[in-house]
């Protein structure tokens, strides 16, 4: 049964939609919004989980049936805000265990905004429960988790959209169409990507009792159980490899995924990386503060660099990618893009990020919102809904999210073993390196069992 109907008037409400449609051409007019009220749940009610949910509420008739979080205070606060934002004003059902939530509710869509170490198990469980899934990036903490997520999406025929919303960012859509696809760069044979944000939390909080409103065992789940030293929300958990893959897994994936989309790239031929903790040695953090990575393709090198200290190489583009072509250079970030032609007399092009403050005034009062990312996430949600209706693959399909995620994880793996790696996605193995292959799957803490692509 088709639960959607064409409603271009609603879709074109935002300036970002108009900008994106003009950049993409007439085919983008196929975007639609649902006629049926969709039953939605969110797992992980922290900063970005709520942000994703509120963007969905803005563009589609949804009923938020349930919320799940292991922090009761965070969960209650999220329920208050959701009841104020959704059309029915109803308060969602609240859960501390996502398995119970999935078993007790029939859901059309599940959004996953938990830390990285939970993405695979929760996404696969939601898929098996019959829901389509919107999962934050990176999709997994190890490569075989990602393989299992792709396998589950295909086996159960569910749409899985990854939160790599740069592909739905209006000014980047414009750059792809009017610079890259228009051939202004010529042949591109070198790419540089970077992040120079000082975003590595490096404190030394003491061990302390776990508060009664927080289920630390369930928060930890399949990850190693670290001594509790405060609520891990937002930046603290990201500073540990137990739960994620550092700045490489957090920030490189966005830029590398965008570059792959811009240039129509698949799996890299070879990946290598070096780095470590070179400067910020005093705190508990165990993620690298300095790292370089090389993703190799035929006649093309894609290079990543991050430092969580010092100054950016280009202050206007501290987190960005740069495509170097024979006829010019494209510099791009979440905030803008610049095309600089090789010929000094050529036409330079500059575009800035699109905001929608007038169209969505509620954005201005939403705590912690990334105003520059909100229009992109709204378009990303519309693309997700469109794929559900058509039974097609969304722009950030789980398979593409897996390539981008796994490539970054393989870079970390290369840094750890001290040599380049070549991944065979058909065999799901690193070629000719048994020791490196052992690192494709992290050990799980019991009783949680690691998913496998052959048995999901």
C-alpha cells in the first residue's frame, strides 16, 4: 500500500529545498512527503538524536510513539520537548531497553542517535522488527558490524539512511552539479581533507558512583566496561576507542563520504595511516590527537589530516575537503564552497550555506541546534521518506555509509598495525594479512553477541 502522496507545496516550504531543487534539476521534483502519519521511535535521546527527530517532525506527518534512553533524566527531558513539538502533543512511551520498545510497538521508522558502539545491534534489531532506519554515522565501530548491517537491510528489504547529510547540503549539491559534474575542474588527481577543530576531550575526572538515574551497564552494552567517571554524553565518550574511532571515525567519514559522492568513488584500492597522541598526553583520552591517512584510487590520492591542537592550515576551511583538478580547485565545507580556476582570468564561484531561520523560526529557540546543518538534515529526511515510498535506495544508503565508515576504520587499523591494508569487500577480508584480519571484528562484552553478515 502506498502511504505517501505528492505534496510539492509542503516540500518547497524551505529555501534549502528550492536551492537544492534548482541545483539538482527537474528530477528532484520527485521528492514527496507522506500522507499517512508515520509511527516513529528514537533510540538515544541526546543532542543529535533529538535534532534528527525534530528535523523529521518538521517535514513529515509523524507520531513519535516511543523514546528509548538509559539516562532517565535525559529521557524525561526529551519526552517533554517531543510532546511540545509533535502535532498531537502526545507524550511518547518511554523505555530504557530498546529491545522491549521494539517488541511492544509497531513502528514505521526508527531513528538511532546512540554512541557508535551501539549502532549495529540497534539498527539490525530495528530492521528485523520491520522498521526503516535512520542511523547516525559512523555506522559501526568495526568493519564486520557494517557488513552485517548491510546484509540485514538487504535481507529484510528495509531502507536504511545514514546521517551523512553533506550529500543533502544545498550549497554542496550546487558544487557537485555546477562545478564537478560541469567539468570545471577537469581531471581530479589529488584530494585533501582535514579537521583542525580542538574537539578532543582530554580531562582526568575521578572515578565516582554511578547515579541511580543512569544504567551504565546498558549504556556500555557490548563495549568494554570502563570505570565510571561521569556521564559520558556528548564529547566524553568520543574520546575513547572503546566506544568509537576518534576524530577519524567522527569527522573524516563526513568529508570522505562527500568526496566519494562528488567524484563517484567506491572502495579505495589501498589505505594507510600514521599518527598517535603526539601533544595532548596528560588526560585519559586514548584517541589520536594527530593523524594522517591516505585513501588510494587509480590516478587519485585522497589524503586526510587531523590535529586537535595548533592552528588550521586554511582558517576559512578548518574542516573541509579540497579537490585539485587540472583546471582548478574546489574548496568546500559545511559553511561554503569556493571554486578557484587555474586561469587567473577565469570565473571564480563562491556559495555560502543556506539557512532557513524565517521558514523554521523554531530552529532559533532549539537548544544546541546546528543551524547550518538543519536544512541539510531536513532534505536528508525527505530523501529517506522518498526511498521508503519508492522502495529505492536513499542518497546515503547503508552500503555507501559502510564504505565510508569502513574506510575510516581501516585507516585506524592501518595506524595500529603500522602498514597499509587492502580490503576485499567480497571476501570481507584484508588481503594477505591474517594479523590485520583479526582486527576486523572487535570482541564483545557478554552477553552481547557480535552480528555476522551470514546470520543476521
